[in-house]
């Protein structure tokens, strides 16, 4: 599977000439004929969002706005490993999702070719490229043959060159949350002026994700498996979920393992009715197992790899709080009422704050954020002080405020003394 840096290099060295070539061809075609994309009815719209699992949730308000506004069916193109992330919000029906696998370059190219064939069969009327200046996705959008296309364009501002490939190009606004930027792309798609400069409607200033309605069966499955993992049924204890992992695309987002250990110990010492569950995927177990071993308390359980992505909403519905690095689970929780404490460093919550019931904590260093739309979210930082300097006491204080909002049973020890300043 090509790594994140290999994908970025391919996007740069292959994407730039491809975008330039396609842009030239598009300009030449315009001199010979006028496009009538504006007059085309919008019945089927394709959203392109490949790499970021958390962004699937951030895009949900835009997808719902499109459906409410036009009645169009929403389709989506994503990488195969993100398909379950898209299903968390449940806005796009599974049969309307196109996927591309990333096992090898040959597989990726084969799936891209298959997608170009299949998307024409679906007779898509318009598309919205949600990617932040990915050149190859811009080229892919043109090759679909869809005549009405909205996507981010740098103009003279933020972003990378990717040619002139959209009929409705929109300037990316780094002062707006990503969910709002996505909503502006929907506005741009229906704009009469090109390039569009839509206003930000007041209702879009605070986007929200539609809450999932969880059935009794979904909750029962999670409860039953939880009971097997802990050796008995869940009683009146409160479940504090901890996500200590972050994707390989940006490992600098990780809060130090020792900080998580100190936080878990302090939480268990202060609250007698709390059990801490370390969550994650199967390949996260090296981290979660190490934290559980170091904590050394039977009330701290490593459950990484025991729940599928689609079961997370039910797990979150049973939780009392989630403490998470800036990664997918912090965003997935937005489909429930679960309070989230999200830790930010290399990225900014101005753009990527979770849309749910979230408290954001960052160290506020001058060098943060160091990744943005202009550098393809890459950084040379090897010492993530922006995460290391987030104090355990600050995170613990935020967690205590969540847990103290309901009756509890305090343990006799003063956990605040253990945490320190």
C-alpha cells in the first residue's frame, strides 16, 4: 500500500503536469463550444472525499444540505478503507458509494479506471470535490465527463496549483470551519455567477451532524460483547472511552503515551464508578495494550479491535465521555450525544473542530498549526511540542467537569494531587 508521503509525491510530480494538460485542453474546447452545464438538471451529485475518515462526518451537513435543497441523490467516491467511516453518518446509501482500493499502484489505477466507467453508467449530473487541493482528484473529476463540477481553487490565496478544472471554482477560506467550506461548495454548485462568491447563510455558521437513531438490537449487541470482554454485564458504572491513536498520515497528532497513562490513573483514582476503555482498530493494539499494562488496573480495559467501525455509534451511546487525539473517533462521536475532549496540535480546531458535543484543548504554541491546505498537510516536525505541552491536569480538569455534571461516587484519594500542574 502506498504510504502517505508516496501519495503526496505522486500527486505532485504526476498531478501538476496532468492538471496543466487537462486545463489546456479544457480552455481549447471552450473556444470551440459553449458549455451548457448551468442548464443541466441536478438529480445525482457525486461527492469526492478520498483520504480522511473524520472528514466524512464533517461533510455530512453539506450532503444533507444538497439533498434538502435540490432533492438530488448523493453519491460518494472514497478509498475502500474509509467506506465504513462514511456509513457512520449514514447519509449516502451504500449502493451509491464508489470505492478505490490502495493496496498497490496497479490496484489503485485499475479501480480508478473502473470508477470512470461506472460513474458514467450512473449518469451523474454534477460533482463536488471535497479534497483540499489534491491534484489527481481534480483530474479524475474532469475525466468523469460530468459537466458541472465544484471544487476548491486557490485563485491568489491559499492552496496548491491544480489547474483550471472546475466549472464552479470556489476560494478556500481558512477562517471558516471545514464543514462550512464544504457547505460553500454546495452553494457554489448552484450559483449563477462563475466563479461563485456565495454568502455564508446564518444557518451554516454552526453546522451540525444528524444524530443517529440507534435501535435496541444495536445497543444489545455492544452490551453483550462488552460483558464478555470484562467478565460480567455492564452495571451502573460509567464508561470513559480513550482514543490514544492517530492515523499514519499525521502521527504528530498523538498525545504522549505517558500522558494518557497518567490521565487514566487519575480518573480511576478519583471516580470509583468509572471504567476506562481504550478504543482503536486492530492495528492500534500495540499502543492500547501498552497503556493498559502500564496503568495496571482491572478497571482499565483494552478493547481495541473488538468493535467494528459501524458499531462505534452504539458504543459511544453507552459512554459517559471520550478523550481523543484529533482523529476519526472524535468526529464519529458527533452522531451521538457523547461529550468529547479533543486534543489538537499540528492541526487547528478553527478548521477541524468536531461537530458534536466537544471541548477542544490545545497548547497554543506559535508554531501550531504547522499543517495546512498549502503544504498538503505535511510537516517536518519530529518533536511535537504542541501535543507534549498539553498538560495532563488540563485534560483531567476538562474530563472531571464532564463527569461531575451527574451524580457520582468519589474514591477517597485526591486524584488531582497525583496529576500535578
